[in-house]
C-alpha cells in the first residue's frame, strides 16, 4: 500500500481523512484517490504540516471535542 507514512500519521493523530483534505484544500474523495499512488515529498510535507497543525489545534482547550 502506498503512502503508509501518511496513513499511519493520520491514524495515530486520531484525525479523519476529510479533515486533512479540507486543510490542504482538496475534496476528501480526491484526497483518498491521491493516496493510491506515492506522493512527492513536497506534497507529503504539506500533508504532514496539516496533520501537525490540526493535531495541535485539537489538543488545545478551545479545540477539544470531548
């Protein structure tokens, strides 16, 4: 399976694919299709940055969903 590093990071963060897609400005269906083929390092950096940002926001008192 392609892009296992991204898939694992999303899973470990507890975020949903649609949240990452929204953060990088693509449709969630298109994001899932993009993950079928190995992405460039440039795109991966953008996705990892979105994961980091969303995870940090989620862990602030204002962003908690609990």
